[in-house]
């Protein structure tokens, strides 16, 4: 199980890293325009989120891939993916053809139920990581040998 969690950490961490880097490359204005296209948030929150989201994704992805603060980071990622599923689902229900912006402008993706399902699967994968954290090859057991923060049954298994 430790190796499966490790593989999930790498997959989801890599996905978040790539998504964050592509959004950062597009710049905060482009990210904010995409966020505004969802028509869900009050306008004063859109610009700060356009600045913060790419770097939050980069940080979450790096921490998840490294297995650092694994349980906490995985729960945050699960929440983020669940929010993305809800947001994309709202586009589908409201028939708004906005680009999801998941990977910045590099990969235009229209909203669909398949996309919502994928986000739900990602949320479930992140939750599985959080429940079985940290998995193999994680930094957590090196920093927290008592397993207090690394937590989980497999905190010391390779």
C-alpha cells in the first residue's frame, strides 16, 4: 500500500505542479479572467485568487510529491479538487461555455460531466493519500520520526 500511495502522491503532485506552472506562465490577469468566467465569486476576490492560485498549486504539488506534511497537504488538495468539481459542475448546469482553466491557456477544456467526474476522482485520490499518508519515500518520517505529524499507519514503512 505504501508504494501505491507514493505513486498517487507523484501523480497528483505532478498534476498540481504542471497546472500551477502553466497558470503562472499565463500570468495573474489571464488566471483571474478564467476565474471570473465561472461567475461564482465576488469581483474583489477574483484578482487576488488569480495571483495566489498558481503558486498554491505549485506548493501543494511539490509538498505532495515530496511527501512533506503529506496528510495536511493531501486534505487541502482533496478540498481543492472537490471545489473544482463543484465549480465545473456549475458551468455545466448553467450552460456556460467558459474554459475551465485547469492548465491555463495551454489546454483549453470546455466544461463537461466527464470533467466533473475526473475532478471527483482526483479528490478521492487525494483523500486516499491523506488517509494512508505518507506512503513510501516520503520526507515526513525523516523530519517527524515519531510519526506525530506524518501520521498514518505507514509513517515508517519504505
